């Protein structure tokens, strides 16, 4: 009897955190530790890469964005954030590095909660934005 009681308590207390994790993991859409990530958007392909790899927090990183289609008049920007958490604003300003290719430096901070899933929102001026969601090494 006491054993059964303990199991019920453990199962019940595990449920919220398990549900919380599952609500984040399916959102990962970018394997940034291994390769550049590509998303289609507004008739364009948006390619995001971050170096050096592995991509770690509290490290000087270079963010690259390459976009297919007609030439952009203004560079895109990247806003870094965490799904389900409000973090301080962290905008990566990109400079042209070739036709429709842009690069900029930034740092991904270490989250006090211990979570490692980050979101890079690439905004293409006057067209819209797309989210890349990936794991970072803390
Ligand atoms: Cu956080």
C-alpha cells in the first residue's frame, strides 16, 4: 500500500513538467548544431547559419542569413528569444556580405532556468518574419 501511494504522488508531480517539456520540443525546427537551417517564406528561401559550431551560450557568434529571390533593399534583422519565456531584447544587426547574404555578430545568453531552446526570428523588412527554433549548448 505505501509503495502504491508513493508511485501515484511521483506520477502526479511529474506530469506538469513533462507536459511543459513536450510543449517545447515539438517546436524545434532547426538542427543548428549540425547545419544551416532553411525555411520557405513569401516565395523565398531563408537560410540561417550560426558559427562556430557547436553553438554555445556566452560565446561570440556570427549569424548568417541568405535569402533567395529578388534583391532586398534593406538587410533583415534577427531577434533572439526563448519559446515560452520573456528574455531581454537581443537583436542581431546584419550587414551585407554578398547579394542577399548578410552577417552579424551576437551572443546568446545562458538562461537562468537551465532551458536551452532558443528562437531566432528573422525579419525581412516589409515582407514578414520567420522563426528558427533550435537547441543551444549551455
Ligand atoms: Cu530563458
